[in-house]
């Protein structure tokens, strides 16, 4: 686990590093003694998984680092440390987007507990600090993390929303950033704006209904409930005492741009750039899901291997640009001829794979033969050039004895070879075998 420790006391960094080294979590530790050093390391390392940062640093405070990295490191967990046992600072850490608050005096005894909590998605505060928070409040709210006042939240950069945690779960408070996000004025909070209409993420709902838990964090939740906008949000949720009553505080960070960038990169890694079909990597993931579903519900699943006949000859005769156009038009014909539920992928060169779900084998063979005939028509002339491109297809169906997808791929490839040997431009299957 790539870990960054930012603290201006070298002996404390060494001691904390030694504590982490005693834990069997494979820590790869880097140390920095200043805020700027920590921020520069964060900017140049996108793979950091854990940061422990001191609040008081010679050139600033650790909250600045917390706020910056939450816009760039979606999956990094952060613990803010301090020499002071401060409830207000714990709340500030939560509102800034940290995953936990750890007074330095507790580091040796609590760091292991802190890491296990934040990995489980909870905001960590030492039990001693929780107990003090409960003792300070007149209402003695069971299960509350901390006692929070509006003054700590009003100037928070990111949206903060608080609901009653009683029978109604009515909206109690929102700061200025939340007003902009929700398009609601805190002076005119709707009477019937309930938490049940606001939250769509089931694990978060389960947490709120679980009286034994006090905090929960969601790295990325998709929501359309907020101001009728399509958003990705990072959510920190805590049960608190707000103005003497049990409440639920949601700290929201709009990570839509960051998440969309992540999804675009994921799509690019799973997509063939020439045809926009799935590549081998993308196909393997999706096909494995369909394989598990077919086994679970005992539904048919068929896999077809397709190979464009004499494609190398077309490439050699008309050039690679022409060959690329043939591949693009073949891919378009695949998508037009097949169904939305079917998966189509380019494995490389002129080789394509099709996964056909929940369809009897006789119907699969008929569908593929219509597709073959369609390509024979489309592939006859490409870019005003008569090239008479055709396709050979080998198709097989999932059997109880198949251990994995490779068994289907091997069988379909063997059937494709038989089709090539028997004249090409055909569909070879193991129907009846």
C-alpha cells in the first residue's frame, strides 16, 4: 500500500513508519516534512492509497492537503493528525474530506484501529474523543460521533446537509455550498424535503438505519436526486448531535468531472480504438459476468468466433487504410444485425467474437447466418471498390462441463477452422453433437 506520512518531526515520522511496518499490510512508505513537500509528492504520484498528515506544519496546515487531493485522488484515504485532542478539529477534518482524525498521543495505540475503520468505510475518531463528545451534549444522543454546531459548517467549501434522525428525517440545515448544489435557500427549506427523497445509495440507507454505527463513507455514489442533475458524489455521513437533537450529517463533494474522466479512461482501456467495439480485455470482463449469470439461472449462452475471409489478401491488394475501412464497416454491420444484449468484440486483426445470451442454439445459428448473409451483401463493395468480403463463423453453446470461457473459445475456434476448411462464408456449429 503506497503511503505518505507528512509531519515536521522526524522522530515521529520514523516511529509511525515503524508502527505501520509491524502491520501485515505491505506498506510502501514515503516521508515528507513540509506541506509543500507533501503536496508536490501527491501531485506527482497518482497511485497513493493512504496519507497520514499533521495539522500543524511549518508552511501551512494539513487540511489544505486533504482538500487538494480529494479533487485528484478519488480512492486515496487520509487521516489528519494533531497534537491536540480537539472535537472541532475532528469535525473540520470530516468536513474537509478526511477519512479520520487521530490525535498524536493516541497514534501508537489507535493507528491499527484507525486503518481498519477507514478501510471499512467509516470515519475514524478515537473512542475517548467520542465519549467526550457524548458527555458534552445535554441530549446524550446514542451512537453520535460528535457534537456539531452550525458555526463550523457555514464556511465549509463543500456542501453540507443535515437531516433529523428521527421518524421524519426532515431537512434541518444546509450550508451555502449546499444551497447552490440543491438550488434551495436555507431561509426557505421545504417542509417536506425528507432524507428518503434525497438518498438513493442503498448502503448509505442501511447505515442510517443501523443504530450501532456512527459514520460511513462512500467514495463514489451516482445520484440524480440532487437538483435533477446527473452527479457523482463522494459522501461522508455521520450521526451527530446537532443543536441538541439526533441528526445525520452528509458532507458532499462533487466528483462528477473526476469520475467521468475515470470512466472515460476505463472505457478506453476496454475498447478497440479502430472499431469502437470491446477489446479482449473488455470482453473478458463482460463475458465472465454473462457466464456466471447463465449458470446461476440455467439459461443458454452461445459464443461465436468470426474471421473475415482472405482479409490479408485485401490488405495486400488495396492497402491498410482500405483494410481498416473493411473492419469498421464489418463492426457496424455486427452492431446493426445483432441484438442489444449480445456482446461483440474485436480480438485483433480480422478476428471477432460474439457472445449471444439467453437464446436457444437453433435460433443463434439462424441469427448468425442472417448476419453472415448481410455482411456478404455489405462487404461486396467497400468505398466503391469491389472486394467481395465474406465471413466464416464458428459457434458453440455453453456446456455444464465447461470450466471457463476458454473452453468455449477453443471449441468455437475449432469450429471456425472446420468452416474455413469446408469452403468459407458459412456458419459452423456443434448443434446436435
